[in-house]
C-alpha cells in the first residue's frame, strides 16, 4: 500500500508557494489577509511570512497603526512583495529585430534595447549571438547582472513545443527563428521559457489588453503575416509540436488564400485598384504613388471616409471575416483580437469584417476588436510570461 500522505517538506513548500503567489498579486497586506485568501493557520502564516522576509522575497512595511489603519490593540504587521528581489527579461526575437526588456517582479520595465537583424544574412548562430548581445546590453542599462535574473522568456515566429523547441521546417525557417534559445539562456537564469510570438500576444492580451475578462479568444498578429495565439477555456493552447494556431492552412481556405497579413493585403488591393483604374473619382487614393504606398496610408484614408480606401478596406475586411469565422468555428471563441502595430488603424477593416461575419457561422460569431497594446505586444507578453514562469 502506498502512503499518499504529503511529507512535511512538501507541505512547507506548498505553504510558501501559496503565500508568495498571494503576495505577488497583492499590495501591502497583513497576516489576516493571507489567512482568509490561502486558508492557513495563523501560526503557519506568520512563520511562512517570516521565512519569505528572511529570504528577501517579502519586505515588512510600517505597521497598520503607523499608517493610520489601526487604532486599538496590538497593531497588525504589514508585508509586501519585494519588487526588486529579482528581475525578469522578455525577449521579442522577431524576423527582423531582437528586442529585450528587463522588468521587475511586478512587470515594470527597467530598461529596453533593440537590435535590427538582417533576415537575408540570418543564421542560427547569428541569431543566438544577437539575442545574447541585446539581453546583455539591456542588463547593463538596468545596472544589473545575470545573477539578478529570475526568469527569461523569448518569443519567436515559429511553433514552440512544451520543451521550448521548434519542429523542423522544410526550408529551415523555424530552426533559424528558434536556434535552441532554451539552451542558449539556460546558464543565464533559473527559469527559461520560449514561446511562439502570437502565443505571447495572447498572454499580453489576457494580462493587460483586450482579453482581461475573456477566457476564450484568439490574438491575431495580423501585420505582415497572420499568426494566432489561441486561448480557450482559460488557458493557452499549444498542441503536440506547438502548432496550435499555425496559419499555413489559410493557403487552402477560399476567400483567404494565404497566411499573408492585413498590411500587405491592403497595399496589394490598393495597387490593383490604382493600376486597374477602378478607384472612384475624387478619391485621394488615386493620387498616391503606388511604389511608396503603405498600409497606414490606406487605412488613414479609409478612416477619413475616402471612397477608394473604403473599397479596399471592404475587400480586405471580407478576408478578415473569413479568418475570424474560421477561428470561431474551430475554437468557439468569443473574441478575435487584432494585435500588433496594425491594430491602431484597423477600425475600417474591423467594421467591414463585422458586416460580413454574421453570415459565416452557425455558432455565435466572435466579436472582432482591436488591441490597445500596440507594436510592443510580444515584448509585453514575454515579460508577463517570464513573471508567470518565475
């Protein structure tokens, strides 16, 4: 017969973990606050709080009487997480850049560095060196060292499995994007996490963005290529090889045709309209040089009511509606969130997609919304994921 009774060390570890988890999300608190949230005895709670203070993870604050919150009897001791007890690093290792953010245990950024990477001269070794260089430079800016690190999270434009590794790709792209970062940074921090960039966008949306109150959504990185972070039943979906949300299947979806993102679709549709002479009379779009045309120009014109740009938005929005409909049908999500730099100007595309979407599904159609987090969303998600791992 197996003795399933927890050992004393495991019970102790459970108590420490429970109190630290409470402290991580709380401001200043008392032992009574912890007891009501974690259901430990007073003696155990006080013992654990003292140990966490001794370990440097909590700090004892001025007592309740000193801050005017207590007037009779013995004043309650007050505690708080030591934000500076350690640092985390979030890395956005995109195709053309590597950005690192050093943050405290509350996720407040201390320093950030960015390095451009030439995709045409890229290699696994160059990418590893670039990531190490940027993280080292950011630590220097933060006046910190590797010894201060608690966790590192790296986001890459490739599927990532539970071990932090990417599967083989037919042209080696995934291996270049994730050249075993899990091994590269193993000596830098006690905890290293590698994730797909769109998955980190989903973490960012759930933590700080348009999905704080939502357990079922897709974060759609929709700039140059579609990438989807899928969050269902309150958790991030990964898949056996990290490929949940991979969008190569759009190559075979009528009305979408490829994983090409919203930005190039806007440019291609606008250029085709200009070249084909189908831009309505009086549209400012006709006066734009096709060679210098970009998605921001098209979307700015559409937002201002330009008829030619609105026609482009309707065309691209129809493709977005099919994409959102696919995710709604496959994962039964409540929201599809347009994330990344394009989100700020995506309103014309979202409006056009919303008019098409209700007819595309048997299930209730997902709401399509724009993220408030901007171009730094992968970095934001990487920091949040590093803290979660820590």
